[in-house]
């Protein structure tokens, strides 16, 4: 009697082969994706390195956009002050907040969207610093927000609250001028304002406020920015004027409306 052996059908694969093929495919696609990502990242880094602007680029930007008012040699003109001694910190502050270039003449320069990229601003600041040295960027420790919050809040109330409001919400000054709201201002710009004295703000040098004092004030303001308002709606943190106005309009106004409604019902 002949013995017959069952043979596997032609073209049929083992289940293990399918798993192996899937694994190989995943490895290949993952390797290709990782390689492509690394190549794109390297290209981006190279492009960024190649587009880093120099002091000379900053000079060209200054001459094209700032010299009309501030002079080719930063000496100032009838339309703008001299920049002698303002330094890179003042330039970065004024341009990053959009105050410069000035949009129009007025009581003071107002904040708006900056017209230049951060790279261009740093280039112009470096150029001004090279020609007219002045206040420079502070150490990272000054801006870290780890100072004495209680001491900083006390210093802010003594030196700043009369203009900026105790809640840093800003306030009106004379002749159409105003102290801006600084509730969302960055640590660097708070420091720059204290050191460079923009607009009507006085300059707080190290004789007035030590670097430690400035760090404490910055820490207090950063803490206040992150703190929640336990009392609910802050009404702009403008104090008793806005609160009284709210009570008169909505509180007493609501009571009058109820009285009128009750009287109308009785009639």
C-alpha cells in the first residue's frame, strides 16, 4: 500500500513570516522617518546659523529705519532724542514693545505690535551698544522670580504704585500721559523699565534700588501675575472708583428697576 504525504499548498506562507514582514516594514519606515527628521533639523539649524544678523546688519537696519529721527551717528535730531548712553537694553525694550519706531507724535509712545523680528531687534541693539554703550541685559538670577516677594511688594507700593496702581493696572498722568498696565509685562521688560526710565518713568539705578531690590520687585510682580483673584471679578483692579461705579450702575440701578416694576404691578 503506497504511503502518501500531504504537501503544503504552493504559495501559502507561515503566520510567522507575516509577522516578520510587518516587523521589517516598521523598522524600515521608522528608520527612514528618523533619518529624514534629523536631516530637516540639521538643515533648519544651519539656516538659522546662516541668518544670524551681525552688528553691521544692525547698523544698516538702524540707518534705514531709525536715523531719520535719531541721526546717522545717534546724535539726535529735532524729531528724536540722542541715543548716547541708552545702551542695548533700552533699544530692545522700545522696539520689542512696538513703541519704536514711533507711529505718530503724541503725548507718549504707545505699545503696539513690533515691526521687526527678534533677531533684527537684537542686531540693532548690539549696534547701538557698540556705538553708545549703556545699560546691558541683567544676569539670569535677577529675572528668575525667586526673590523676596513680600519685600518686593513693599518696594513696589513705595516706588511704583502711585503711577502704576497697587495692582499694577496702570493709571492716568498729566497732559494725556499715562502709566501703562504692567500686569502681563515680562521680567526683562520690568527690569529694563526700571533701569532705562522710558517715557515719564524715573531711572532707578543701583543707588536707588539695588539689583536685589529689583529682583524682589520683579518677583512680586510675577507672583501677582500668576496669583488667582479669590474675590472673583476684579473690575480691572482699578480700586474704589470702578467698584463704586459698578455699585451705582448695577446695584442701585437694579434696585430702582425692581421698585418701578413693583409699583407698576400694584397699579
